[in-house]
């Protein structure tokens, strides 16, 4: 472990030295991430992976977690962002509506105030500096990515996370599941819930992973993605990695 820590610290220094000349902040970050995290072994593993991970919100956790445990590829491997990956939403029924209508009214009532683009159901916390045209172009691309994946022949794992006590009732969750099922047209998928307590009466195909995890730090994304850190976020990652491996292993075994 100590050897690995030393190697990562050395790679961090080298990555900063080699990228400091890049003036564009986004390009500089992407180049550093490539130098730090790219692995030819992971590249071919992701390329041959027979499933996709798709986040349904209600915040960034499904994307961040599955990236941290190396189930969802990083951007450096060509992974495309989808509309629910990097925003906060407060109504699971709105997600169902958007899937049903192919996101036709996604931009309705969009406003910019308090430093964020938002509407009644979503706050886009990572798109602060975009003009309206830039925002729409970005999310049109993300919507197209989502609709493209919906047609994939690979198995899709849709992940919805909500550790609050006011999680929508069983009918709301079942409706979301049936909306996805209709769009998938008999192609394989599973809906996975990351929740704080078990919900009775759900379709038997819906997977519930129960945990009392809470986000309590503003820098939680960096802490969860930090492979060297040892804290509540690393403990949560280990637990969830084991849970996801069991789910995916079961699917792989069923294909043999």
C-alpha cells in the first residue's frame, strides 16, 4: 500500500508539471486526469464490458460511486454523460415523465438565478457558467446519449439514489420501472435503488440496496474518488462495491 501511495503522489507531481502550460482549465483537468488515471488494462476491460451504468439521480452519487468502484468508466475512456448524472432532482415522477416522452419538455420553465440553471424539479449545479444556448446544447447531447443507450443490446443498470426519509412511495418507483421496461422493449436491464430503508410492494425485479449513508461534506466527490483516503466514504465504497459485484456476477453467471 505504501508503495502504491508513493507512486500515485509521484504521478500527481508529474501530471501537474506536464499540464501546467495548458491555459484552458477544462482541458488542463482532462489531461491531468488522463495522466493520473488512464490504464490500458482498464481501457480494454471497459471496452469489453457487457453492460452500461446509467444514473437516474437524485444527485451525483450514482455516477460518482460507480466511477469510484470502477464499474462506470471515467471520461478519459470515452464515457458519455447523461442528463441525470450531474444534477439534483426532487421528484422521481418527473424522471418517469421524461423517459416516457423522450425528454420532449426537458427545458420547460428553465431559469437562471442564485448562480444556477434550474426549473421546478432540477438544479444543475455543475453548469453555472453556461449561456442558455450552451446549456441547451450540452443537455441535448446528454439526452441523445441517454436515448442511444436505451436502445443498447447490452444490459443496462439504472441507478436511483435517495437516502432521505421522504422517498417516493412504491407506486412512483414501480411506475419508473415500467417506463424503463417499455422503452427497453424486452432488452435486459435492472433498476437499482440506493436507499435508507426497505420499501415493500415493489416489482420483484427492482433491486434495493439499503444503507444509512449520508453525504455530510462539501468535498464529498473528491473524497469518494480519492483511492488513497480512509474514511466514511472509503468504507461506503467497499460495502457498495461488494453489493454491485454480487449483482453483476449473478447476471454474468446467468449468461453462461
